[in-house]
C-alpha cells in the first residue's frame, strides 16, 4: 500500500463535530455501504461511511440513518461516487464522525472508476494497527470510530448460518409494518434476515497482536448471498468464500479493511467493506 503523504490526516485525531444543529453542505467520497438493520421508523436503515473532501484535510464521515430501499433505486449513489449533501451533526451519537443526512439534498457530482483513481484518496487514511484503534476507544472514548486497516496477515473467513432477527429487532420490524404513511405506494414488507453471517480473522501490524475476529457488515456480502438462493448451504458458502476470501484477500491483492464501531459498544469494530487493488 502506498505510503501516507505529508498531507495525510493525523491517524490519532478524531473528527470534531460542530456544536449545534445547523446543517452543513458536505462533499464526500462514498467508500462503504453497510448491511441494512431493522428500524421502527424506516423499516430498514443503512450506515454509509465516506471521506469528506471539502476540508483542508480529508476526514471520515458516517451518514446515518439512510433508508435502505431508497438506495435500491438505480439512480441512488454507489460506492466511490462523489456526492454533496446537507447534513446535521448527530447530537445523540457520541462518535465524532456521525452526521444525519438530509437525503433530498444529495447530489452526485462524480465517480471514481477503477482502483488507480481511488487509491490516491484512500491511501492517506490507511494504517496498520487495529490494536491501537481498540486501545484508544477503551482508554479515551469517544476516539476514532472509522478507519482503514491494512492487515499484516489474513487468517481466514468464518461463515455461519444467520440465527434470524433478535426479539428487539423483530419488534422494530413489526412496529414499522403496523404504521401507515401517506407516502407508501403499497403494502410495507419486512426486511429479511441474511442467510449467513461471516467474520474475518486477521492480524494487524502491532507486533504483539494476538489476532482480530470482526463481523462482515458489507451490504455487498448480503446482496451476494441473496443471489445464491438456488444453492444449498454448502455450495453457497463455497461461492461466498471464493469471492470474499480467495479473491478479495488473495496474495496478489493489497487488501484493506474499512472498519467501524458501534455507538453503544465502541470497543466492538466490524468490517464494513474492503478495498483490494492489485499489488
């Protein structure tokens, strides 16, 4: 992976949100669209991670909540789109990077096609130590909650059947289905639980690293398994492993994991997406 430039952001410095509730116009490079979660208000919501481009030093931004079905529109933004959007600081979220987007204001202004165009923007944010990130949130929360981690060694991908929604998650879905809205064009449908869950196992560049096991929350991972509905579990797992381990984490790829944590459990990080240009 390319060495950080002199203009790279300080990896130990979290983004500071403005005080108050005034919206700001943000210019962003979208790098992550996480898997949808049940929501009582929206049915299902996704978290989007991006790099903010309109400041002197690029910073991480988390946009939430965003309605999942709205992103299924072919005109919705995609990964590595450059967009502008009005957003307010997420005052109820202690994480510095979190903003609430005003989605009708979102406009696509560009797209970075291919790894060569994307790499200069991402490289300055790549770091080697997941252990340091965890130490920071444990010792001085809220520390940085989004990062791009370059693993020293990827040990495997664990895939297990998804147990279904928890009672709390199912209650949110049921409440959403009972609501009525003037804007609904038809009956509301429930968000289906994914078929599988997965975890990457890897070691970071900290010498004393004992290994990390982090859940895969990439929207594309959920979409991929839904395309494998005609296969039995064994064959479907094989297809998932071919892409998410054998391709994305191949020895000829310079793999980086985009990771993010939970608002309520800031020490719990997940893999939200992968960046895997050829070496």
